[in-house]
């Protein structure tokens, strides 16, 4: 039986890809721990099937991973951010599957000044239709408690970044269950700083990884994200499979442009929103009396100075360059039409719908 089980459950956009890459490298083995199932894919498949609605659930894969944890000595480590979506009954079932073994729930959180732009990128890659300015406005209405249809942008953001809700759902699961919140180190920190904090939270004395990054989660530049939003509007007729195929081709063209493009910038009102969200995180940590690894100062509750009054738009020339790159990659035999960005996105989108639709 495992000495202890560590459940790293998120949040989204908090260095999870990096941590999972390190964990799957076997770096825990000399420290008496192991990444259950051996791969990110094994854990992801098991968690997805476990969290399906009643009647569609297939818990066999999760049970197999739990049996592995229960049948081996040491520290059993899980890392899958979809676990943060679990409702209380499912969270209790997950904890109970380890038969009373002590469980450490680890929640990594990121300064929302960085998390909000990162979440917009994730939203954009999943058929999001709001540009950066519209996305920030929707989140501001959410924070202001305005009623009405929240839409996909707000729902996806709350699902991924609602730390208070995550802590509430995973609280009170037994005296053998404890929770630690890890603050993601600020930009510019040593590459292994997050790994060290994770090890402190997990209670393992693993060494620094020799290398990581085999599983890429590279981000797009601002203009390319804006271009993808325009393309998403034309790709709406595609089903999930068709969109995934089209997006793969588009990202192949857009990702290399990242170094030539800027990043989305929060305006004054957006910076105030990020500061308020940080304050909510710290309040939830205090309210649930959980351990904090890292400094509360790394979640600033005052807006960062120097924010512009309004959302700076992407460079129109860079947006068109991104769309031209996408066209030439997806349709190499077809000349790029002399058209504006919106029209170019519509034309390319229609061709991709014909190619990848059913």
C-alpha cells in the first residue's frame, strides 16, 4: 500500500504541462515516489471516463490506477487538471478509492494577471469567438455580478480558474485528506522553481529534472490568436472532429509566428479584475485553512501599474500576416486573395469547412 497519495488537480494554465512532463520522466523514483500509470495519457483517459455523467461513466481505468497505488509502497502521484472539475460526490469517490491512505490534494494557482490572458488563449483554441477586448469585458461583467447569459467565455473561465469553488468541492473529505495550494513562481524565476514547490507540497525530496518540455504547450502570439478568433467564426459549421483537424493545420502555420508578435495586455479595468481575482484566491486559502507554498505577495491584490486605459488591439498588419501564413500552409496551391483580414478569414474558413466537414 502507498505511504501517501498526491492528487495534483490543477488549476488550468498553471504549469501543469511542465509538471506532468517532469513527473512522467521517472524523476520521482529515486525519492520513493512514482507517477501512477507512467504517462499523462493513462491518467487523462482514466479521469475523463470517471468524470462522465452517470450512465456514461467507465470507471475501470481509474480503478486500475487506484489498485496500482494501493499495491505499491511509496508516494503515489497523480497529476491531471480535469480532477479539479469533480463535484463533491465524485471527489469523495476518488479519495475513497485509496482505502484510507493519506491523501494530499495539491492545487497550483497562478497570478491572475497572467492567468486571464492564458485562459483567453485556451478559449480561443477551443472555438472561442470573442476577441481579447470582448473577452475581458465578459469577465468584468461576471465579476460585477451582472445577470443574463454568461456564455461560453465566462463558463470556461470559471470552470478553470474558480479556486474558491475547487477548494470548496475538495474540502471536508476526511481527516486523512489535506490540501496544499502552490503559487506558481513569477515570470523570470528559475525554470525548476515550480518543480521545487511542487515537491515541497507533495512531501517528496526529488532532485531537479535534467530536462523537460517534450510535450509542447506553446502559446500563440496576440495577432495569431486574433486571427484564430476570426477563423473560428467561419469554422462554426464543423463538428468537433472536423474542427480539431482544421485547427491542427492552422496551428502549424501560426505557432512559428509567436516570436514576431506581441502579447495581449490587460487594460486598467482588466488589471483591477485580476487583482480582485487574486484577492478571492487568498481569501479562499484562508477560509479553508489550507497550506500555502510560495508567497501570498506573488498574487498581488493591487492592479499592476502602467496598464493602458483601453485594450490595445493587435497590429492589423500582423493579423493579416497570420492569416496569409495560414492560407499558404493549408492551401499551398491556391493564390492568396487580395482581401481584408475578415474576408480572408471567411474565405479560408469556408474552404476548410468543405475539406474537413462531413
